[in-house]
């Protein structure tokens, strides 16, 4: 009887790690500096060297967009009139409560 016949494969759950854009940029910049080898960077950040190379390439391809974009323009609020109306109502209620408190002596 073969020893492997009793072997049951174990199903392992694969959890994908998610990295922030800031972390990816930091790793890509470290790779661009070339102060460490790709193997050293991958060991330090616990990443595969291919992933670092991919992030570095993506960083270089999109670098020109940094200087093209201006500050984001704020979108106008659709219901400005309703908001001003609400502000007026709240100011009136606030004034009413102040007068009521003065009359009550508080």
C-alpha cells in the first residue's frame, strides 16, 4: 500500500493582500532610486520582484499626469436655495430660543 494513498489535500484559502496607492508609490520610488537591488526590496517589503517591477513601470508611465492636473475643482451644490432656506430657519429658531431663555431667566 502506498503511503500517499491516505494523503488528503488541504484546501487553503487564498487571501489577496491589498496595497494602498501611497505604499505602491513608495515602493516604486525606492525601486527607481536603485539604492537596493530588486531582491532586497522584495525581501524588505515582502513582495515578489515582479510586482515591484510592475509598479515601477506603471509609476513611470503615469508620471507625466502629475504635472498635467490642476487642483480638483469643487462640484457645485445642486440645492443651494434649499440650504440657504434651512440656514434661515435655524437662525430664526436659535433667536427664538435665546429670547425664551432670557424671559425664563436662564
